[in-house]
C-alpha cells in the first residue's frame, strides 16, 4: 500500500510510515465496515426502542401517581364538612378561583380552569381549583 502523505510504498497494514513518519489514516476495509454497520444498526435500534419504552413507562407511572394523589385528596375533602372544604380552598387557590367557588358558580369555574390548564398544563392552582370545584359540586 501507499503512504497517504508521501505516497511511498510501505508495508500492508502499517500504521506509521517509515519514510515520512506520518501516522497512516485508518481505513476500514469494506467488508469490515459492512459487518460493523450490520451489527451496530440493530443494536442501536434496540437501544433506542428500549429507551423509548422506559421513558413511556416512567411517564405512565408519574401519571398514575398524580391520579392516585388526586383521588385521595378528593376522598379526604369529600369527608369534610362543606365549610371546612371552603376554608381549605381559601388557603390553596387564588382569590379569583375562590370567589367562583364561594358563589357556587361551579360550571363557570370549571370552564375557566380547564382553559387555564389547556394554556399551561402545569398550573397547580388550576388543578387544585378543579378538585375543590368538583368536590363542592358533588356535595351541594
Ligand atoms: Zn509517508
């Protein structure tokens, strides 16, 4: 083979040229390259698929936990006298939501809070407000 720099003939597979002392660029032979690709691509696809699977599983677990917490909170609130639920709401949600709850304007409160959550799914006040609205609505 030839040195990639000085073009002198050197030993096959040499990594350094004895003539000009340059390091020879490592070239993958086509068959070796094909083998590497054939092995790597399925392995990579599996790794990616597994990553997607664990991510989806974790997201589902988070959703399940949040759902269970909501269910428990609602169960506790439903056992409480209505006035206590309202007092609790007063400390947990913003005045605008609270005022709607106080007025028993549950349909309107629900509508507003759903709109807020659509805008920002992480709006914790809106999530809490919805819980209070539903509990109070059931108890009326
Ligand atoms: Zn050379």
